[in-house]
């Protein structure tokens, strides 16, 4: 005796609805779980003072879950201090973040390789000047359009001179240099080269998360924004900041 007409269709519809519901639940829940695991490992491996904010993007997301390869991971680190210099904000875009699904399900994510990343590193003038004071420097820095104004009371041949100048930004992978190319005070002094040298300051920017290296900079009203990049970073508390190849701009 056959079943009711349309019974098989109803069962198929119910099964399809249940499966769809499960897929939607995975799509909603998994990003939060994976983001939490990445945030935890980032804090541990990079020795961050607080857990970073992590969000995931990319479509379709379930494909990334299945393969364990996340194409768009955004990480925000706030107020991290390294060797006396506070970094107001670091925003990193990670591409190719490898988190196997089995490790996520078991809650056993211990090692996260990252193919490449690019970042914005923001140093406020307040924090830069606080660092310079902590190093005993009498020079302060501030914005001058797209350049930097450096100023301070300097001891020149036993005389205190109020000096100021306009400087460019010299960016090295782990250091920033402000070296005046134009003195605005005092003007016309034969001691100009000596004063320029005394106004030159170097600020090491070391220990950035993800082994980032600075590449360029731009000036904003209250801060300097640096661009940075890294490749083949491993988030692993046992290999802090490790890279397996040279750094360079992300493709």
C-alpha cells in the first residue's frame, strides 16, 4: 500500500529546510568562533596587552570554512606600547589565514599561518612627543601641512637657542627619522647646520605585531599614519613574530 500522495515531497521539503537552517546557523556562528580563535592566538603570539578586535569577510564564507583558508581577516590593535612608544592604533588586513575546520570544531587552534598582510600604523603626535621626553629629548614634533615641524630649546655652544624647522619623514622598516631641511628659527644663523643636526630625531618603531615593517608615511592633523606590510607570518606562541620569508608590500 503506497503512502499518501505528496508525502515524499513534503519530507524532501522538510529535510531541505532543516539543512538550510543548519547552513545558516554555521554561516552565522562560525565567523564569530574563528574570529575569536584568531584574536586569542594573535594576543598570545604577539604578546598584546589586550585581545584585538577581529572580523572576517569574504564570500562565500562557507567555502572558506570548509577549506580552512580565510581570504579577508581584519584585525585592530589599540594602545599597544613597545619599548616606551605607544601605537595609538594598528589596523591590519590579513589575506590567506589558515585555520583548519577540525581545529575550530575541537577548540584546539594553536598555530595560524598567514600568507600576507598590509597595515596602517597610527602614531599620534602626543605619543611621539611623550616618547621623546622619556628619552630626554628637548625636541617636539607636530604637523606642518604634509611635512613635520620640529622645535625645541637647544643648547648650542653653551647658549640656549629656541629653534624650529620643517622636516620630512624618513621611513625605514623599523625606524622613523625627522630631519629638518629648512630652519624657521633662528633665521640666518651661521650655526644652521649644527642646529639642524640637534633638531634631528630618530624614533625606533620596533616590535610591531605580525613582524610588520614600515614602508611609507603620511601626515594628518593629530598623527602620522604609516603603511606597513608583512609576509608568511605564523601566529604561534612558540614562534613569536616568526616569518619564513622576507617582508614586502602585499600583492
